[in-house]
């Protein structure tokens, strides 16, 4: 099972719309009982400005620009609190125009040894196709895009297989980066966001497991 090799999992939620970055800051969240007062006091603030707000509350980091809101965490027990925080923020900011949202599942796998690492890339993109032109080729990045979503929803589903951007236990890691993006300009996006939550996790799990089965067939 691929999850036996899972070493880290980062979840990022991105909303596209029209935001006022200066509003969303730690003490605003605390004043509205969305986070604890202590979390606001201990927050690491990089910048709060009319054009960008960027800070961390320990278990999650938030970055807001004029057209993009992102919140992410690498702590799995906080995945659902992250969802709830997004929902509550935009219940308060209910007049904020939203156009789309995406759930980004960044799964980091440590394949532990050179042979497994090589075979993983070779099964996804047979490297002997390149032997005539390249000496000892290796897969570096692979990106697959579903232009018309399987579930019939408007948006894209994007899968990237790439080197990890964090340090893992060994040098034989791989990142499966799954972007589940929905365009819902005429609908209640926060409602659809909540409804799509479990489905997004289920599909990300299915995609990861399917990749693992293919490379081990």
C-alpha cells in the first residue's frame, strides 16, 4: 500500500475572488472567535497590508492577496478545523465575491531505496523510450490534466508527480501533487466547498493508490 510510504501530507485550500487582505489578520480572527486569543497573540506575522496579508497561527498559514486566499496546514489532525475555519470566515465575509476554489493535496512519499525510486518513474513513463537520445534518463516531472472533469463539474483536475520540496528521511522521495479545482461563479461556493470536501479526499486517495498499483504491476 502506498500509504505505508506516506511521510508527509500538506493540504492547501485556495479561493479565487475579490478580497481585502488587510481585514484577515490574527486578531480579527480572534475577535470573531474563529481562533483562540492565545493563537492570535502567538501568531507569526510576516506582513499585513492593503495588498497582502501573510501570517501563521501555528497549525496553519494564511496568505491573502487582492484576488487569492490560501490557507494550508501540514498537520493532518487540523484538516477538518481548517475546513471549518474557511467556512466560518466566509460566513462572516458573506459579501465577498468568490469565483472558484481548489483543494490541493500534496502527498510526500519516501520510497526508501534507489531501486524503488527508479522503478516508480520508469513505470509511469518508460525510460527506455529515451535511451537512444539520453544517457541514463530519469523522470523528473510528470503532469496530467483532466480538461473535462469525470464528475461533470466545471473545473480541472490536475496531477503532478515531481521531486519533493521538503526534506524527507531519505533522498528517494516523490511528491504527488493533486489539484482539485472547481469553477462555480453562479453558485454558493462555500456550500459547494463543504459538499466537495469528502469527495476530494476520497478521489485524492483513489488517485494515489491507482498510481501505486500501476508502478507495482
